[in-house]
């Protein structure tokens, strides 16, 4: 039996854009430390035990049917976007969270026999605790930040926790890339005028927002607009060709 229960709301820092960059960097570091401390308290029952036993980690949990069951909670998945993963895992920005490939190798195809090793957060904990020059150099070469991180104290493969974020990975990621490619394709084949006309003709059916601008006139897309677009983009493109 599996269950999902919300146990906490993580702090969301205020975005201060009109302050010097030095203060922004200091605030960003403080925000990361606050988030890590909040996670430490939330995930404390899941961390390594000093003297583990067969019964360690189990709790009597009240289930929705009114019965108590002997359960052991485990961390199975984590849903976040790229900057959030960097803060959660104490990694530099714009790096791979699964393996230790270099930044300039991101997106390249690598044969299975030449892939970089998976990230070992238990090893990062050991190197961080050592606080030696050689250990710090190894962390730096792998784009890992020093210091305490709760994910390095949980008995699981942290790189397996990553799960695709539908909003950022598909609707604002892949779909954004796709619609830009389609625009240049339509334009190259001189179908742009028809494409814009069909775009404006999409009716405000159910929860779709009525169109007031053609595709060319839209300068920026928000998450809701991208989600709506995914429902009729194929039809508009098909009728434009």
C-alpha cells in the first residue's frame, strides 16, 4: 500500500531584483541554508541511524480507513525544476544532477560504455566532512558545494529521485522549443498568414482563453498559455499546411 501525504510547505524567498548583485548573492546563499535546514528537520526520520536495527524507521501510522499500520516512510521521488535541484543537492547551477559530466557536455549523446559515473552523495558527504585541500578540489571538479546537505544523509540513490516536472520540462521546455521550430518552418514555406489566421480563429471553448493577438504578435508566453497551446497546436499546424 502506498500513500502520499503533505507534511510541510517549504519557504519561498522574496525576489529582490533592485539590490546590488553582492547582496543578491548573499541572500541567495542564506535562502539555500534556510531551505536546507527546513529539509533537515522534515526528513530527519529518514536519515541514517547511528545504530540501525530491523525495527528502526518504522512508525504506527493512522491510515484513511481509520486503521493503524506499521509503516516505514521512504523518499522515493522529488519533483522540481533545474534551479531548485541545484539548491536541494548543493550543486552549482547548470550541471547534470544524475552524473558527473562536465557542463560543456550537457545534451551530447554519450555511448553507454563512456558515460560518466552517477553522482554519489554519500561520497560527497565524506569529502565535505574531510575539509581537506584535496577533498575540496574533488568537490570543485564535480561542481559540488561544500557543507551540510540532508540528501547526503539519506539511505537512497539521490540521483534516482529526480522526476520530470511536467510544467518546466514539457510545457515550458520541449513545447517552447517545438513551437519556435514550427514558426520558422511555417514561415519558410510561406504559410505564416494562414497560420496566424487559424490561430486567431481558435474559439474560447470551455476553459480556453479567447485569442486577441496572432501568433506573431505574442512576445512572451506564460505557463497557462503554453498549457492551452498544447491542446490545439497540432490542429492549427495541420490546417496551415
